[in-house]
């Protein structure tokens, strides 16, 4: 009986380690951008990029007040997806985001 309990406890512990952790929902909001839109200077929008670096291809733009889901942080970059259609996914610099995930 004791050996059975030890085996069951071990299996339970291993199962807990093998199961992926459940991520909590983390909402971010774009803030602090200029109110003047100028793509030539990069003013008035937050560039959404294909990767977590300034040299990555720009795949879209966000504006003050836009809400996104934040999935991950890598250095000073957040991996995000918009909450409205069409869905836009990519990376944004953290300086222009407030969020609920305490990153």
C-alpha cells in the first residue's frame, strides 16, 4: 500500500511538471504617442514589427488608446495581438505601452 501511494504521488508530481502553465490574460494599452501622425518621422503611431527589434519589418501600426493582448516580453519588446478584427500580431516597444501583466 505504501509503495502504491509513493508511486501515485510521483506520477502526480511528474504530471504537474509536464503540463503547460496556464497564462493569465494580460491587456495592454498604447499610450504616450504624439497626436500628430507623420510616417516619415515615425511620429503619432506605434510600429508593430515582425520581430523584437527596430530593424524588423513593420507589419502594422497602433495608436493611442488601442488595446492589445500581451503574450510575452523579450527585453524591451512585447509580443502582442490586437483585440479587434482584423487581428494584427507582432512586437511593439514597451515604452509606449501600459499593461496589466506587471512586465
